[in-house]
C-alpha cells in the first residue's frame, strides 16, 4: 500500500483558501443530506497544566467517500522552552476499501478549514452589504479567519482586531496583518483598514460581523454592545465550559450550528441551553441545511444571526484530499510503501 506523507511546509505550498472554502461547503451540504457521520469527540485535559488533547473523527461519503481522524495537542507551556504549542496528526482513508491515503500535519489543515468554516457562516448568514469585521482574538487562528472572510466577503473595508488580555498583542497583529495576508494567502487588499480595537463596546457597535476565536470561559462580548443585524461566527468555544459571548445574545437570535448535538454539548450554545436562555429546539438548524436550501437563513436586515462552529473532522478530511491531489500535481510530499 502506498501512502502520501505531507509536512506543514508542503501543505502551506499546496493549499489555497478558495479551494478549501469550496471543499468545506461541499461537506456541509453532504452532512445536510445524511451522507456524513460524526463520531464522538474525545478530549482530555492533562493534570497540573493547561495542556489539552482532543481526537475528532468521522466520515464523508457521497462523491467524496473518505473517513479518518485527527489528534490535536495544545500545550501552551511549550512556548517557554521553544517547542511548538499546537501540534497534531491527521490520517485519511478511502471509504471504498479502507486503504490509507495520507498522513499529514493536522495543525495547518485545521487552521485552514477552521478559517473557511467561520467565513462560510459569515457569507451565508451576514448581511451581504457588510463592510466591518470585528475579530475577537489575535492568536494563531485569527489570521486564517480574516483571510477566509476576505475571500468570501470582498465588500469588507475595515477589520478591527481585539485581544482582551493584551492591547499590545492586538496592535502588533493589526500592524502585521496586511503583509501576513499577502505572503501567506496571496491576498492583497490595500482598500482594507486593519485596526487594533481600543474600545470594544464602541467598535463592536460599529461592526456588521463578529468572529470570536479565543479560549475564554466567561463572556467577553456583552449584549448591550450589539446593534441589530449583526452576525456572529463563534469559533473558540469547542470544549465544555468555554464561552465568548453573552448568553443573552442567543435570546431571539437566529441560531445555527455546524453540528447541533456537538454544539449543544461543547459549543457556544452549551451554556445558554444549560441555563435555559434557549432550548436546543430553538436552534434553527445546521449551516449545511442553509447552504443546500433546506432551511432559511437570515430573514431580515435586523436579525441577529449566530453560527456556532465546534469543528468537524469531516472538514479536515476533504481538505486533506485536496492537499493530496494538489501535492501529486506539484510533485510534493513523500510517497511511502507501508
């Protein structure tokens, strides 16, 4: 059996955001048709540290026909000793015959498809004329969210970046954003203003779109800051107890998930459901159902819309398939016999 092995550097050379967005949309639609399966999330927090591990797995069938898994590790204390903080491996298999197709770095795949997921929520549920994006979080994933949103929403003219813990970090991120987008994603948008937020209440009140990607365990964004018509893509809450936005924002909002059951357990909607702000039945549906035309998205310009995305291994699988195909075209990667 031959299998393709791809490093992070090789993945950076072959993957392009528009193709990743296309693949993620295709998976969401297949999920809405019952052509996917998501297996239970496995997670572990290591005793005596902030380190966490999670395993996500599933299958995408239909015309994609793959199954597999990834293991991700987040060890924040590694930074102090010069080791990578975020690491992982992804394995993908052919669902026709069970043969392994590829093994690759999972961190970059995860960042790309997570960026695509947040942006698809924006493109599907935000007002089409939206121009101002507020990015809560200035960590590793934030640049991927911005790159994907600019890919999906060419009308964006201003991006606020906020770091609730470090104004300096937000400033550095905003200053470097333009070059990072050009060098890392081929996105050159001189018409977009990248600004560090100095007053979150004011700047969120000006924004059409809010994307959250932090590890917060208590709300950072308050309901009274939000104007009618705002869209939220909530990405950071992906384990029990995480919470980035005021639970009261869910009351009366149009709420969607990538996977309802998983989001109810570990997503941004977990706490609003547990505290009775909303019921699980109040969630309108999944994003793939909107993309497939099975349910309605935004109804009016005044709607508050929330897309809760906890992350699906299905998205990694289709992104991995694209990477394997592109690597073969460009003679990259290592093919080994196992």
